[in-house]
C-alpha cells in the first residue's frame, strides 16, 4: 500500500482529549465557545436568504457587499484594506491555513509566542514549515521582545500574533506590537495577525493591529471571523485581508480549496457586522465573568492566576499545589467533577491549566467552590 503523508505523524490533536463532553454533572471550563445564541436577526437573515433561493454558486471570495462590510469593520482598528482584498473563508482556521500556504515555503521557520493555540503548530507543519516556540513572560504572558529577537534566524519567515490571546487571555500593549513590527521589518518576515478575539479586550488600549505602525501594513496578513464576538462558532465564517499581492495568492488557494462559503450565509454575516448593541451586550457579560473567574481562582490554595485581559480564558499556574498540570486536570475531573485543560498539551504550558469562562456566573461560582472543597480536603 502507498504511504500516507509522514508530516501527519508529527501533528498532535491539541485539546481534543480534554474537550470530549463529560457527564452532565461536570462543570466544563474547557470549550472556547460563547454560551449565547446567535443574535436572532442574523438567523432570520440566513433563513430569508434561503427563502429567496440564494443557494447557487456566487463570487468565490465572498459577495461584494460582505467583503466591503468586513473592510469597513476593520477600519475600527485602523486597518485600511479595500473590499477587493478581503476573502471570506470557512472559519478563521481556514483563513490561517490560507495565509500560511500563501507566504510559507518548505523549511521556513515561524515564530509562535508560547504557550500558543495548538492548531497553529499543526497548520505550520502542513505548510511544510517549522514552528519555533518563543516563551512569553510567565508573570503576565506578554512577549519578551529580547527573547523573540534571540529566536530569529535567517530562516524566520513569519510570526503568528494572537492578541487577545488563546490560551493565556493576555492583550499585548501597543509598544509590544510596535516592537514586534520593528523586528519584522528589520528581519524581513511576515506577521500573521489572528484577531479573532479583537472584540473581547478588557484593557484600555484593547486590540492593537500591527498595521498601525510604520512598515506593518505591507507585511501583515489579518485574520478574523464571526465565531467568538457574535456567538457564531458553528457558522464557520472567517475573513482574511492583506495587500493586493498577498490576496491574489489567497484567492488562488481559496478557489482550489473551497470555492466559497455557503451563499445564503453571506447576508447573515453582513447583518452581524451591523449589530453593535447585541455584540456589546455579550462583551459586558464576558467582562463580568472575567471578574468572577479571576476572583474565584485567585482565592484557591496553591494557584496563581494573573488577571485575564481579553478573550475568555484564564491561564493559571498550579505548581503550588504540588501537582503537575496533567495530574491536576485529571484529578479535578475525577474528584471535583470540574473539567479544565492541562497546559502541557501546549509547548511552554507545563505547570499551567487553561480555563474558559464562556459559562454563566452561577456555573463559575459552582466550579470554583467544587475545586476549593477538593483542594482543601487534600491539604486537610
């Protein structure tokens, strides 16, 4: 029999083992999915498009009005692109993969600020490139610019940027983004900016695009989507935007890979971009949950939890409990009936657990008290 692609043997399954739904009695702090319904007007727009018969092929990059809508949305963050340089993709993951296929060649090195979302590493390997893990500061999960500089080699071709960050919840400062752009300019590499959590930032500066700084716009590929900010994870809708040269390459990849996203979802996606009030309601709810989860986990014995700055994740150091992160996660599930993600599933995450606070305030309080009772009993 012919062989399979050997690269696949080196690609892990990420968080999959700890995302399997447990019994209903378990509190889940694992899934990065808003627990809100998609806003009703967005659903209605998709239904109306179906009833209008919008079920045929359409423009591969996405409808002109939707691409223009994304371009307009990006101006909120100082990102100036033409609607012709936007492609709508089957989710943010697909957009990231398109970006990597467009700019990477076999053997290129890609910098990841670690711990990083595990899918990045797999995508980089699928593109034939090499992931280079650069540890972030352990006290606040922000990049250490000197450490990033030390990991740059003549093979460095790109840096993946994700702020607000999954898994750490960090939101990088403007001066940090500017310093990374300067490194990209002086060492001539791309920045792949995953802004999927841009609407969920709790710092005063909020999300900052590399495009805001000199030399940034021409070497940044911006990737985002509807999943997190609009509670549309299952809709599988994302976007990618960059310079005309980059986007010509992306359009070729898109046509070969997926043709286009479902035609009847495009009007709904466009409608979502107009729904500031509904999106802001979700943002306020997540900010309140951030406060609750941070207060709760900070009060647990043996745990150190820097305040989350964005997205809906808390990265927590559990070394003070005397357990490894894998032991903590396994025992928390079995003994406290609370499910968390062990950090050692990510390069650089050893000794940490990742908490998703995409859950109700009541669920957060219940989960914290279960963990408190469990940890206290072990010390008691």
